[in-house]
C-alpha cells in the first residue's frame, strides 16, 4: 500500500499537481520508497508506463511506495495526462519544473523527498521491472548506499543496435580509464539511493542534463560509498529524446570538471562512516592487528607493478631507440611508464591512502626528475665507457638503474606522498 502524500518543495518552478490522498498504511514504520519518472514530451508513452509500473509496485513491492512524475517543462500535453493519471491511480503524484533537464528534475524531486529510498527509471521502461526489488533490497537492508542497473554486468541481457552498444561501451570504458571507476554502466536509466547519503552528494552535483548520473556515481565512489550493481534485461526503445552528439560533448566536459573537483579536494562531502568490518561469529579467531598485512600488500604490489613498469619501459625504450638518441628515448619511455606506474600504485598499492590525484602525480613528478637523471646518467656513462656496446646491453643497464630508482621511489611514496587514512 502506498504511503501518505507529502508536501513538495517549490524550486525552479517545481509545482505539484492536485492529487488524491492515499490511505494511511496500517503497518508500523518501515522503509519507504519513492520512484521518480522524469518526462519531457511523453504524452504517448506515459499512460502505459504508469499503469504498468503502478501494477508492479502494488502487487510485488513489499515496502510503502509512491510514484512521482517529474515533468521537465514539456510543451505537449504531458503534464495534463500525468495529472489525469494521478487522479486515477492511488499513490501517484505529479510535479512540474519550468526548466528542462533530467538531472535538474532528479535533483529537485530527490532533494525534497521524505522517503528513505529514492529510485528513478526512464518512462520507456526499457529496463525490465524484474530488477526493481533487487535494486531496492540492498539499500533497505543498509548493505549498500546506491544501486544501479547495469546493461554491461555479467548476467545482463540487452536488445539494442550495434551503434548504441558501441557508444555505451566506449563511454563507460572512458570513465574507467580517466577516473578509475569500478561501476560498469553509468547511464542506465535505473538507479536508487538511500536518501540519507544522497542529499550531501546532491549539493555537489552541477549537471542538469544527462551527465547527472555519471557525476553522481563518480562523487559517490570518490567518497567511499558502496555501489551495488544489478544485471538487468534491457530492450531499446528507439523513440528517444537524447541528442547523442550533444550529450557526448557535455559528458566529456563533465568528466573533466569532476576530475578537477576531485583533484582539488572539493568533491569530499561529510557522510556517516560505516563501522569497520567485524567478525559475526562470537568465537572467531582473528589475526592480530599489527599492520603487517598491509605492509606486505604494499611491498608485494609495488614490486609487481615495478617489475611490469621496468619491463614496459625497457621495451618502449628499445622500440624508440631505433629513431631517437638515448636521452630522448629514455625521457619518453620513462614519462609514459611513470604516469601508468603512479596510477597503478595510487589505485592498488596505496589504496588505503586519502591522497588525491594531484598530490600523487606531483610527488611522482618530482621522482620522475630524479629517475630520469639517474637512468640517463647510467646509460650515458655506459655509452662513454663502452662505445661499441649493443642496444640490448644498453637496455640492460637502463633496467638495472631503474631497479635502484624503483626502490627509492617506494620509500618516498610510502613515507611522503601517500597519506594514511584512518583505519
């Protein structure tokens, strides 16, 4: 049974339509859910969406719920159709915004919601509703903070054209490459969040359009929130309002803006901390908390990354040496592998650290100068002492000097660059 209706804030022309008051729930307080459907010129698709969604929630969702249609300044009869449906279907509400934008609609309605969990889905219902309860359940239990439907996770099934498939995979690959994101599908129109942790994130979001989803997820992951992924069934509806070229351009600008926000430290928000992991069994035998396991991980991971970086630099140097003199080939190979090495260590070796991207790469930059000086000196001195030496032998000298630089690099990174976060 849906929960009681509530007053909605007025922001950006946000005006609720007249609606009936649903009956009071007879059960004690439990997790409440608000499902938001943002629409723009959807008078044709809206009736089928609301009737289907309403029936599914009424028959299968075991939580008090409400549906809110967020009209994004439609210029057709969408608002009138939504109002008529709200009068017909208990638990459906309508609000109107005087500016267009899915991100604006979600930020406004979610920010005013009194529900414990807020959800949104696209009006075309491309995402199968069988995924709705799995989306909400980990949030209701408190296990996760956000939940997203994913068309790219293992077990997902999609029916869509090759063009949209390629664009989606390239965009999500770009997010992982530039931000180290661990979620697989940023743009699927099927997401949920616990209101408690969502509100501080909404204050940091700036995008009013399609990049809002990506921005929210990047901020959530940056602040250590747990994101749950649900493999979904997804069938493409070709009646779309998305401008692919314009959206792609805005997304690239958004990725750059969020990267700068994270690098400056301004992306951090005050959130309730989860308790540290603890054994459930009362008689569990736990390892002593000495910090030795973390140090072992750091050394092992750093050594593995260092070996891979040394091999990579040697191979790149060997390839470039055919065109360029030793100093230039060494500079380029060392620069490329330093950037890759720093990112690998930031994300893996020192993953407990709170050090941001800017501090990590500035510290690595200073070490780059040292490494370049040492390795270049070693190669040049060797060339002077053995003018007839082969490129292969010269490469071995470079690799040996890189091992020394790597050891110094670990000590400086661990003691000076990467700060320890509280345990």
